[in-house]
């Protein structure tokens, strides 16, 4: 089986107050990642895409919420969040510097 491309593992950065707080205090960035991605795959993808060393990866799974619009109802998709702690002395990833 072929390896999943790195850009399919890392979907998008999550930029929230909590995400910016952990960025400043703990050198940690937050991403939405593929629900099937493992911590090792996430670590390798971040290291390859952003050219930084990763010290630790923590993940959290979120089930999709039920949503209604008028008489129609359905569920949002399930998703996964990854907290990626950069190694000591690494430069912060650029997307987070500009905020």
C-alpha cells in the first residue's frame, strides 16, 4: 500500500484563541488532520512540509454534530485535531508568526 501524501494528512491549521495561546506558551501548533492519520504519520508530514523537528504529537478525535436547517437534518463529518509540539530551539512555523 502506498504512503499517504503529506498534504492529505495535514488538512489545515486551526487558528483560534486557544491555538494561539499554546503556540505562544508551549511552541505548539494545531492542525486539522486526516481522521485515519497516526501520530507517526502526522509527525513525518509536519517535518517534511515545514522543515522543522517535532518533539511530540497529541491528537483528539471529534464526532460530527447533528445540524438542522429547516426540516432537513444531518451530521457534520467526524474530524481529528493534532497538537504538534516543536523541538527545543526550532523556529515557529510561518503561518502562525503573522498573527
